[in-house]
């Protein structure tokens, strides 16, 4: 007796023959994989393209090869270094200030950028008219295009910056070095460098950035230059950025968001795979007789297994291919959704790498998730052809464990590849497992409870519906899982966005500020205060600010700490110019977490200060540690008396370092004032009056910032929601797959019930009740899990109490329940439309 | 004449709830090559179980079965599957055609499993022989019961089997169609020299065979030669 002589081609042939007759069911599996793969590949590919585009346009983004910058005038040593590099090719001084537009009754906080001729060396100043870019040297200002529109400004109108009034040469559409996010708060205004001093805006306390742009030779090693000069410049409170490091920094900023979106997409793919696993289970169950016949005719266990394995592998490849193609079209939408949040234009291409990723992902995921249900084919007895044989013995335990471990391992490895961080990947997989296990547990518990406490006294229709929820091959588990995860994702994203916005929101009380006035010189404080109050608007806070730098920590000078390669102290602590305030009490956004608050002292020796917990962490100091500050040339010894936890998310002035009253009153300082205007008109009038009288004072309208924040979160939220909706789409595909796969059983049952006298509307009622319960249970568990997950996020990440919004309960929950109900009932109408005989005959096909 | 099937002291017990059910008890018989053989008996007498065991679809508890000179006890499941592919044909009461395959595809599965090159041509010839040449592209659901059983017959004889097991081959058919199928079955038996083992309630059909046994409660009650 020889071996049977079939090869792979026969398996392919049989898979194709069987597949073409079952294409309806298989199409739904392919659809699930396609959507899941599209979600992952689109985000992954777009993130990669964005990174590549940033890298390829890095010079144009910076406008130069490298830049040396400082937030104070550079000293002779830095000048010497720059001279040794051949001298800067262009200079820039920039700061935020109020701009007035004479004749247009408007004022606005802008970013004034005084630049030398020739800048930028790479990229271009995009202006309207185009020639305006060349008019900068002729003494004209280039004003942000949106601001021009907002104030109805035209070329030739004037802009007043401090003491200088310049004609507007054109609208500025794009300029290297200005980000669109910051640009929305303080849009850029370019003026010739030579006018900066004449504005009179470079004063004590003004936050001014000095930049020196350089062009490099093609052969110059910028990385080496950075490594060589960075420590020297650090010591002089200056910094060197190359176009390469700038691109990396910018890339990282978008990378994190991309990683997060990748995970959302990956969850959609996993969801699709859960659908495949469950659908495959039902599919194989339907094929038991055919497998038995094949075995009867001489097919081996391996052959009958491989026929379906080949089918699922082909579906994985087709799903992967279609998913990658869909991903290409989806990527075209991202720039539209994200708008000007993207730093560069991204050219979308369908890369070979994306194709490989999509196909391998589709193949690997579909095979992994189908392995377990496919194992059933191994245990089908050929005796099934002669009689109904008891359900085959349970699958081998080691094989089940191996498949389970394989899935977890693959999910972990893929998450690790996406995130590049072991612990994050581990937490993601664990979190996912918890959600899966909780939903599975709930579904099983629900079925168990239903069986145990079955309402035998109810009428026939609801009883039959409830029985459907725990009958063999029921859909309860797979639907609760897919609907639950989809709803969980969407609701969690909604709650998180809500939390972020609420944290930033201006409290609607008379005591909370909606406008912050900055850069008020100490001699102006009283006059500005009087001006505000004379307009009938209250001054809520007058906050004095003294600038200083850290000179020593725990007795070790900063120069020594910089040289110590083992030091863990953050560079921000050593290089930053701190804006410090003094007061006798805590404010609402702070609470003491270590030590004691001291509000007032009489002596300036060993001053008891309070630092924020982030300052303490980065400076490696705790209560009782000495810190020496350089207060504009004078060294001041202090001791950390308390550590505060600060809620930085509140839109109000917060401080890393707070001195007690009684020490800094005589130090050179400037002021910040907060006020609350009643309406937009009052706000505009006050701003105009203040800018006319005090041109150096900058005004931050918190309402506008909040609107901007809402806009940014809205755009990001769109993309996140878009990806989350993908999970729902996948959930719908899974749902349809589950409905379709179990249709034959439902049809048979319904036809038998109709034969026994049940009417069409009664059967439809049964189906309707079943899907309404499944939809509600899945969606409700999803929202409940989202509330728990968001509470955890609120506690761990946002440090706030979480009050869930009613929207997921009032809109998402009923909407998803209704969707499941409609899909379930819609797909089952065919069951009652035809006569029982026709239905049963058709079902045999 | 050499024996194609030898059954010696065969017993089979199934577990039914808390109890053991003795379905076959010490059954022995032999079938010669090319011989026609019927197994008759009332429902529950163990006919189908005996057929399944003889064809290697299930395993025995006690006794021995020699099929085409192979002791089934020595073969694993895949070994028994190969033996069936090379030597055995099947006809079932409910036809057992693969619903997702066309008539032709159903017929050629055993040929393809053996790696026969011109399986399709042979399949078409077989379908022509059973009078279904024109319906080779139809799916089972598009065929009548009699047509489906004819396709099953074509499939059963595709590999020119040494022995064919038929489980109530006319049980689901009307008298007229049933008779046609019986005739076709015996015609093919004669033409190819295939031994026939038929399980049936139909005593008229049993009378047409060379030999028969009557089972009752798992034991041979009568042997008719």
C-alpha cells in the first residue's frame, strides 16, 4: 500500500473548489482582515512617510544647516566660537509681543522675528505676492496670512510693533522655523533685523531668543560638530541645533502620536482576527460532513486539515493585499484630517515595504487565529458519514496551549515592533488581555446566569430568544467581544479627549482669569492695574517675576555637574532661565507633597523655597537640600523647604520655584497680571487700550488659546476617532460574518418552528430580541470598561477625578445597540420571507 | 477464490450514558473477490456499525478484520484512509456528495487523491456511464436524489475498487429510481469485478446478492449462501 500521491496543487485545487462555493462566508473573513490590515498599514506607512519627509526637508524646516541659539545676548566666548566657525551667515532675534494695526482697530499677540537678509538659506519664504519675500530688506514687514485675513489687512497697510511702525510688504504663508501650532497663538511677523532695537521691546523680563544661522560645507560632519560644541555652548547657556537633530526632534514628536494610532489600528486588526477565529469555528463545524466524506474517500488527516489551512492562508494574503491598497487611499485622508498640524507636505506612495507588511500581517494573523478552530478537522471521524457521531474528543491540550502562547507572543512582538519599548508593549498586551478576559468572562457569566436563572414562566417568544443566547454555536461570546472592544475604544477615546479639554478649561467663576498680561515692567504695574480697573474690569492677580538660573545644587556648582558624566541632573535644570515668583500662600493649582510651606521670611540667608515635584526630580533634590541661584549676577543661597505638586494643565501662571515673601521684593523684576473680561468686545477694547499705552506688554487671551486647543484636539480626535471607527467597521464585519456563518442553523431552526406553526413575525421578534440583548450587552460592557479604564487614566496619568460624560451612555451605547439590532434583523429577514421547504432546500446548497 | 474481506470474532461496545451498549457480539464472516454480499436485519441490529468497522471507519474492541490482505488493527487512521483510497468504494443512503463540489469534481476526488493525471477525463467517462454526462458541472443541490446517487456510484467506482460498501443505497429513493440504481450497482460490479457489501432493509435487494447474513442484536442470526 503506497502513500497517496496528491501534492500542494491538489490542496490548492480543493481549497479553491470549496472556497468558490462558500465565497460569501469567506468574503466576510477577507473583509475583516482587509479592514484590520488597512488600519495598521495606513498609520504605519503614513508615520514612516512623514518621518522620511521631515528628514528630507530638514534643511528647509530649519532654513539653515545649523543654528546656535540662546535666550540671552551671547557672551564673548560664544561669539569667539561663532567667529571660529566663519561667523554666522544670518542673525535672528525673536520674541512675542502685541502688534497693532493702525486704521484697523485691532491688536494681536504675534511672534516678532527680526531676521538678516539672506535667511532662509534653504526652503523659501512663501509669501503673497511672491515678490514680497524679497522686499523684506527694503524695510517692510511680512505678516502671517491668516492674521492679514482676520484684520482685513492689505499690502501697504501698517503694523505697529512697540515704537516702530512698518508698512506691510506681503502675507506670509510659510516660514522656516515657525510651527503652525504656536503660530496659531502668536502668528509670525518678519521684520528686518535692524528694526528690532528700535521697537524698544527688548526689555527686562522679555523672553527673547537670539539665533545665529550657519551654512555648512557639504563635507562638514554636523553630528561631530554638535558633539564637540554642545558641552562648551551649554556652559555658556547657548545651544546648537543641526538640521539633522531638528528633524529627529520633530520626527519624535509625531512618532509618539503615530505609535498611539498604530495601536488603535492594531486593535482593529485583532478584533477582525477574533471574528475570523469565531467564524472559522462555525465554518469548520459546517464542513464536518464534507471532511468525513473526504476521509472516507481516502484523504488523510493532514490533507483535510491543509485544505482549510490553504483557504485561510489565501484569505490572509488577499486580505493583506486589499488592506494595503485600502491603506494607500486612507493615507490620502490623513493630511485632510490633520490639516496644518503636519510640519511638511507628505507625498503618499504605495511602498514595497507597506505591501510586505500588509501581506505578512494578513497572513500571520489569519493563520494564527484560525489554527485553533482548524484543529477540529483533525478529530472528525469518517464514521460521521454513516451516523451522527458524538462530538469529537477535545483538542490536544499542548496544541491549544501552543496556539494560545503563539498568539500572545506574536501580539507582543508586533506591539514591541510598533512601540519600540518593552514595558509599554508588555502593558499594552496585558491591558488587551484584561479587556479580552473581562469581556469573555462577562459573556460566559451572562450565559451561565441565564441558564441557571432561566425565566421559565415567560412567554414562548422571549424564552426562545433567551435560549438562542446560550444554545450550542451561539454568537454571544464573539459579539460581546467585538462590540465590547469597539465600544470600549471609542468611549475611552471620547472620555480621554473630554478629560484633556476639561483640565485645560477656564473655570467659569468670577475669580478665574481669562486673560493674562505679561512682560509688565515693575514701574508699569500700578499704572496698568489702574487702567484695567478704570475699564470696570477687575485685576485678579498681580504676580511678580524674577528671572534667575541655578548656580549650584547640593553644594556642587553647575559647571562641575555638567562635567560629571555620572550626574543624573537634567540639563534643563542647568541651562534654563527660571521665572520665579514670590508669595505668602499656595494657589489652587498646587499642593504640598513633602516638607512645609513657608510663606514669609525676614532674612535672605538660606531662604526656604518651594520647588515643583518635576524640578525636584530633575535636579535630584529633596526637602532640606541646598540650592544656590544666580539672581541676575547675585548668588542667593536657598534650601528646599517644600515640594509641590503642580497642575500644569490649568491655563494659569504656574511656577517651578516659589520664594517666600520678604526676599525678592527689591530684585529687578517684571510683572504678570491676570484679569477676567466679560465678553469678546470688552476683551478687544482692553487689549487695544493696553497696547496703545504699554506696547511692551503682551496679552494672552486664554479663551482664544482654549479655542485653539479645542481645535487641535478636535483634529487629533478626528484621526483617533477615524481609527476607532475602523474597529467598529471591523466589528460590523465580524458581526455580519457571525450572523452569516450561523445563518444555516438559524434558518433550519426557524423553518422547523414555522413547520410547527410559528408565524414569520414571531420568528422575527425572537431574532430582534436576541440581537437587541447582544448589542446592548456588548456596548454596555464596552462603555463600562471605558469608564473604568478612563478612571485609571485619570488617576495615574492626569491626576484628576473623573466624572464620565453622559454622551457615551446616551449616544454611543444606544447607537451601537441599534446598529447590531438592525444588522441582525436585516440579515435574518430572508429566513421568514420564503416557505420553510424552500428555505431548507436552499440552505442545503 | 481469495478473500477480499475476513471478519473474525468481531465485537464492538459503545458507551451510552452510564451503560455500555454491546452493538456487535462475536461476528465472523468472509467475502470473496467479486462476490456480492448483503447484511440485513432490523433497525439497531448493528448493520451500519459492522459496515463502518469493515471499511475501517471505526476501530474494533475485539476480533480481527482483514481487508484486502491488510489487518485493519495494524493500521493507523491515515493508513486506513490510504487503504480505502486504493481499494474501497462507498455508497451511502444520503449520497454524501461534497456540497461545494460539482458532480464531476465529486467523482474525481478519489482519482486526484491517488495522483491520477487524467482524472477529469476518467471522471467524465464515469459520469457518462451513469447517464449524467450533461450534468457534470452541476452542484449536488441542483440534482435530484436519483441523480445524486448516480454521481455517488460514479465516485464509488472511480478508483476501480476491489470492494464497495453500500449503506442502504436505495433507502432515500423512490421504487423506480431505486431499482435503476440497484441495476447500475450490479452492472458495475460485474463489469469491474468489484465485491459488493450492501447493508439493507430491503429483502428483495438482499436476495439479488450471492450471500447474505441476518443480524439481530449484534449477532449473526442467519447466513444465506
